[in-house]
C-alpha cells in the first residue's frame, strides 16, 4: 500500500496536478480526454487531499471533545469520571491527563497510557503541551509515528486557566483511510483473489485476465472459482437435484426464488456452465462478486450526549427559514455538498417522514453511532444470516449518514432527511465485497420489509441475470432503486446501475466538474456531490470519503424526500422528477458525463408537490429502458 505514498507527497509538494497536455498545464482536460496518467495522478492527488482533510477533521473534533471535558469538570463532575467516560467512548484517546496550573503532569489525574512504541516523542510533545496550556494557550503537536501507529498530542486549558487537559490521540484512522482509498479508487488491484478464491475475467469474453495494475480493473469482473448460478425453466425434482449434486460433487446448493447457487469442491465455473447446458435452464452464469464504489478519507468523532429527534409529518415548521443553518458542529465547515444542491432550502418544503423507509444495501451500519442509532430500523445481515447488520468496513455507515444522520442535534454532520428511517442490510463482508447471491438476497429482503427507496453503492461490470431478477422484483414492488456508477473512469456500463429499472448516479466535485474517478455513459441519469463528503463512520467517528458511492445516497435521500412530499408517486415518477429538475451541466442537454445534470432538492420537491394528483412519465421511462435494452443486445 505504501508504495503510492511517495507519489502522493510529491504531488502535494508540487502543488499541481499534471495534465496530458504538458505544454499547457493550465488547461484542464475535459472528461473525454482523461488519460491513464492523468486519471492516476488525479486520484492520488484527491487521496492526499482527503487524508489531509481527515487529519484536519480529527483535530477539529478532538478540540471539541476536550472543551466538553473541561466544561463537565468545571460544572462539578468528578475528573476521573469525565476522563474515563471519554476514553471509553473513544478508543483513539490513548491517554488523558488533567492537571492544575504549574502542577507536573505526573502529579495530575491520568487515564490510559502513553504509547510505548513512541514514548519518547509523546513525552516531549506532552511537555510542550503542558507549557502551552499553563500559559492559557491551546496546543496541538505535529503528527508523529508511522503507518497504523500515528499520533498527535493535544492540550486545552480551562476557562479560567487554572487547570487543563492534555493527552495523546491515536490516528490509525489515517492508515485505514489510505488503505480503503487505494482499493476503492482502484489505485491497486482489487479484490484480493486469495481471500475470495475468485477469477478475474474480461467482462465481454469471460477470458481470464491478470489484474496486477489499477487500470486493469476497468472492464474486469470477478467471480467465485467453484460456483455457478443456475435458473431452471422448471424446478428440478428431488431426484434430479440429487443427480446434479452427485455429478458435480456439490458441497452446497442454495436456492433463492427459482435460482440455485451450486458450489463444488473442485469443478471450476466454466466447466460447471458447460455441464448445465444439458439441463433445461433459463440461464447459467458465474457467481459474480460485487464491490463498494467509494474511496476513503476519514475523521474521528466523539459521542456527545444523545440528542434524539421525534418523528414528525412532512411539513417543516416555521423555524426552518431561508437563513436556517443546522447546528451540527461539522456542517458549516465541511458539508459543502448539501448547500450546493439546495438541501437546506428544501427543508422548508419537507424534511421527510418516517413512513417512507430507505434501505441501504451495503456493508451494514454502525448500529450504536450516536448520529444514526435513532434513525435505524431492524435490519438483516445476509452474510451471517442474522439480524445484526453491524458494519465492519465503514462504507455503509458513511452512506447512511449522508441520507439520514440526525440533523440540528449539536453533533457531527447533518443528513439530507430528518425523519426517514433506514433499514440496514449487510450484503458485503469485511473486505467490502459480496456475491451475487448475497446482494440479490439483500435486495429482495429489503423490498419485502417495507423499503420505498433503496441505495446500492456497489457494482460489477458483469450483467448478471440473477441480480437483474432481484432488481426487477424490487422494481415491480414500486421500490425506487438508486445505484452508484463506479470509480474506474470508464464508459463501460456497471451493474446494477445500468439496469433500466435502476437510477444511475455519477459523481461531481464542489465546482460541478466531473469527478476524475467517476464512470460515465448513456445510462447515467444524474450527478451528485461525490468528492470529500463528510459523514458518519464506525466507532463514534466521522469520515470524509470520495466516490460514486457517496454521490448515490444524495440521490437516494432526494428520492425519499420526494416520496415523503407526495406518497402517491410511483418509482418511475420519482425518477423522472429528479431528471426533469436537475441543473444542466456540461454539454447542453443530457450527456454521458452528468446525465440530466446536478440534482436540485428544492425544484424536485416542488414538482412532487405540484403533481400530487397527476404524474405520468411512462413514455420517457419506456424510452430509456428500450434504449438500454437495444444497447445490451447490440454487442
């Protein structure tokens, strides 16, 4: 992983991004001329930007944490209790020391221990911090350590300067973020084939493909070596099923609807596909793997006092004025994305309703996160087959926060909706990858458990009939399905985003430019902010991540607001309202980079309200579906 870090620091040190036209480096190329060199350079620069933002966010939030500790101590709470609670809630607080002015640190009240690996540096910075706070100054040291053992020291004086809190903060999150970004921006080959026992193949031919460079991810699909998905035209009898299992030496045979997933001990997927040709099958295909569509930049965050919100109707109260600004403490500085798409103004029309449920089909959600836990409904873990969809990656937690983090609660970030509840469905494992079976099962489960809107920030370049069946099932149940297009800067359609039943989302930055990683093509419906998006992250933290995975939940939240404002709308109506109200970007009219343009919350919600008695966009929806079907069979 660290082989890229030298390049990253060089890019930032120069302060420029190199473009293909080196004779005129001031001219940024259009999306159509992103070269491999430019794309990689841009991604590395963006990764560095996000890691720097991570550090800034962490330091900002830790300053708030320390100030809250000081406030509690000054109000009379026992020092040891305050320090102990902070360390319990935040593993990153390695050591916390409260001391009186001029009192040696070793004589103060201490919780935790100075990290042994960098004890000398930590001790030096702690002494500097103590000197600063005794003079009434706030203090933060430079980073020290390396990789997963990265730290900084902070000090905060009390209001009357007669005491202070200093401590060592563990920033292993910077390593985790870099690792995630390298994978999810496809800056290194992904997924790990040894972990999953998968084959990497060319999507068109299913010929084996060696993925040893980031650019090899484009147009590459991954599938399980010894598994195959089969849909029979007529269910096999018990005797026939026993015969099949015996002949292929099946270890397992899972069934979902009319479809089976067979797993064998030694027979590979291509041989399995050939074997099933003698049976009466509607289709047989590899068991494809689906990956997250993001890359990471993370910030750590504290668990403040729980501030719950009550469910309410869709009418925003009079205190939501044109000048309203939520008091979430990371909003004004870091959440550029919500004002850009008119979210705050949209809250004057609707803030959502608990009756319109959103499913996040992903890596799960941090069920205890203080900015999310009151927004969650019981979910499902497909991987473990239980009701505990706890996030062990961070991706799903971040996506969920964009949609529904508590708003105006003096804590962290603000979500786009105030009252729409989220069903977390875990279909991707701790590596951020999941099989067709798990994704399909998650989609069907969410559709059967009340989801009206569904976010799918995952994808593969293989057009799986099995997955498409699940998508059609949810679509036919009137679920609005929103999906990320992918992060390989390729025109090749990714799935599920390119299915005609799914609303496809590309990513743009704060200047309304195409994000350098964002996939594109005729299937793109709209674009949404997807660069350095601040949101929730596991273990009472927050993250600023980039990717089409981050763009997609903006559109998902908008779809939830639209259905909250007008529950009579069908999923096709929701799609067309978002398209018709988007702000045109790029080439005039619809184009392959931005689709119909950047989403606009106010215009979309207004159109939904105005069309409470009649909305029908069947011709437009049919036209898009026919266009994509024609493309699919034109190869």
